[in-house]
């Protein structure tokens, strides 16, 4: 699957109303998913869905955006919804959207958040947070971890600690 990721760590962005969320959903549908537009940036390429990586700006109306994107399901194809929340639960920006139960994939970022990540040889904070995330209403929930110490500000887990302290046996 290929998803359009919206948001990210840089910049400030927000939705101003439920109507704004519906307009953004229609724009995404028409320009990147199964809709029609003369200004499709990727030409005839049709992406599979949208990844919500909302890390800044306002938190309102992302639930409406998810509902509006989901409303396009069945028109020409399935629209997959994914989210990449930070590990503190509830996520400051995406909780309302995730609670809609419309997300197919939730990739929780278990790094750069000391209250809920692996630190100093201790996996307890990460495991406690994971047990909460495992019950969110999503089709699949994944643990996002940095691949190296250079990949994130904090939260890297050495392979031996990942095998012995985090992964199920």
C-alpha cells in the first residue's frame, strides 16, 4: 500500500472547522486517491490511503477528516486510513480521530517521548504504554521504534534488549 502522509514534525497546520475537514478530504480524494482533478500532482497514480502524522497545530476536526475520507470508501476503491500518534496516551492531536474506529493502521511512535519509551535499560514505561495502545479501536496497532540511535532523539532499543525485554516469547 502507498499512503499520502499529512502533517509531520515540522510546520504548523490545523483544520478550522468540520466543513474545512470535508473540503480537505475532497481535495485529497480528487488529487491523490480515486477522484478526478485536472491538477493531480502524481498524474494518473492512485494512492491507497492517508496517513495522519499530526504532531503540531490544532487537534480539532481530524475526526471529521477521517469520517469524510472514509465516506469515499466504495466509490472506486477502499481508502485506507493510518495514524502515527506519539506514545503518550491519549495522543494530544489524534485521539479524537483514532477513537472514531475508522483507522486500519495505527503506528505508535515509541521514541522521543521519555514518559513512554525504553530508557536506561528499562522497558516498563514502553510496555505500560503499549498495553494501553493495544486496546484502541483500530484494525491493527504497531509499535514504531527507531532503527538506530541516530534515527530519533531518544528511545532506541538495542537488539538484545528488544528480544529479552519487549518482544513476546
